[in-house]
């Protein structure tokens, strides 16, 4: 009888095990961020600003300051930062932002409920001087804008002359990303946007400086390195530049593939003396193509950089930018930094502030207060 009882209990235990639902794999930080972004874009377009808490037109590194917040009373939903200079082992990036402060502000914005995006304008590994000389400067020989050698990407790839150097540079990016932890020691999710504006030729990774296969090889080299290092918290963003009469084929010319990209964007500015109507028309045409391609490939679209340098049109926010973007299901737009003689965001010291408040109050725009859980 005892033996039969034991056998019956064993049968029940086996049945319980076989009917238990399989455990679903835990979402990565990147997957959770993607889902959040996709949900938020059903509500509106998030506003982003480069280097927002670092400096403005009348201040530098004041605690808890922000030109955007000073104008409208709220932080941007998204803050952008750049890693240019980390590859050299510099203490500050190409815009003189200390990397330790960058880590701190990324943690602060994540703690507030905001979203962070990182770009990287690395030096030219063929022409730059290691450890000094042109390190820390933005536009001299050796910078990311140095296109004097058209074989840089080729020399980075396997067996190239600067392949080993670039391995060290990528490791320094990895080391910085490892500092981005929340209060619980968990990785902070980040939109990572390397090798942007590749459809132009002002960076050494641009269209005329490398073949399609070489560009994709550069993308894969960096992505494979960071994934191997465990950074499953990165949403990978691909963003060429806005162009006249953009086509899907042109947009996807150097696209790394659906298995390597989760967010697709365009960088598009209104450069003086371009007229308002021309900017609006081009932006609408480009965003139409962008959103169609994003839908077809299962990607999230964004206007990853935009702005009007030094705001020569005081009502630009409400009469130009908003009409250009408000009818498109893009997730966010990001204006570039505010710094002394070159600014793209709002400021209380400039006449565009009232227009920005109108932009802020628009039903379609989302700021930090609109996206908090």
C-alpha cells in the first residue's frame, strides 16, 4: 500500500511539472525602452535637446539648470549627449563636456523618467594624434570632420592599418557605457546613434568616403563589439540626412538590416537663407518616406536632429517646425545644443521664447511631464 501511495504521489508531481506554463524570457532594457517609445508616439512627439543640462546661452554647468526648462517650466522628454573624445581617453568630449558629468546627468534624467540618446563623433583614426596635439579640438586635422583620407573605414576593418587602434577606441566606448547604471545598479537603456548623416560626406564615414559594404562593416564591427560586451540596453538608431526628393531606396542605401536596427531617423535642419516653405515641404516629404519605410521594416521613426541655427525666425517653433512634423507618427525630434554663438534650442534671452511656449503647449508635443509613468 505504501509503495502504491508513493507511486501515485510521483504521478501527480510529474503531471504538475508537465502542465506548468513555460517561463517567458525577461525583456531586455532595450526592448522595454522600445515598447515605451512606441506607446508614447501614439500620444505625441517627444521633444529632445542636445546637452540640455550642461550649458545654455547665459550659463554653464549650473546644477539643475536647462534653457528649455527656464523657458517652458519643464525638461525635454529626451536629452542627447555625444561621446566624441572618449576614444582618445579624454576627460571631456569634443564640446568640452566632462564625461563624469555626462554620466551624472544621464542618471539624473533617467531618474526623472526621461529618455537618453547618445551619438558618437570619433576622431579620424588615420590622421589623429594619439595623446595630444589635436585631441580635444573639434574641427582640425584628425577630427571626425577630417575627410582628407578616403580610406579610413577600409583601414579600420579587418587587417586594416588602424584596426587595432580602433579596437582600443571601441573598448573605451564600452568602458563609458558600463558607467551608465541606475540607483539599483541596473543598466540604463539608451538610444545609441552612431555613424549618422552617412548620406553626406562631411564625416570620414560618409557616402563618398566608403563603399556600402565598408559602411555596413563599420556598423557591424561596433555593434558586435558592444553586444559581445553585454550591452543589451542599447536601441540602435540609423539616421542619414534629409534630402531633396528622398526615396525609400535612397534612405535604405546603407541600411545595416532589420536585425541590426530598431529605430530609423533623419537629420534635417533649416539653414539660412532657406525659406520657411522650402524647409516645411522638404521635411514633410522626407517624413512621409521615413514613416512608410519604418512601418514596412517594423522600425520606430524619429527626426533625430533638427533645428534652425540662432533662430533668425522668432516664431519658428510654432509656425514652421510644428506644422512640418505634427501630422507624422514620429517618436521624437531633437534640436541641437545651445552654446554661446551657436544655438538651436530656446532661451529666455532670445525672442523665440514665446513661440517655444506655444510649441510646448501644443497637443502634439511631449515633454518630460507628459511621459512620466
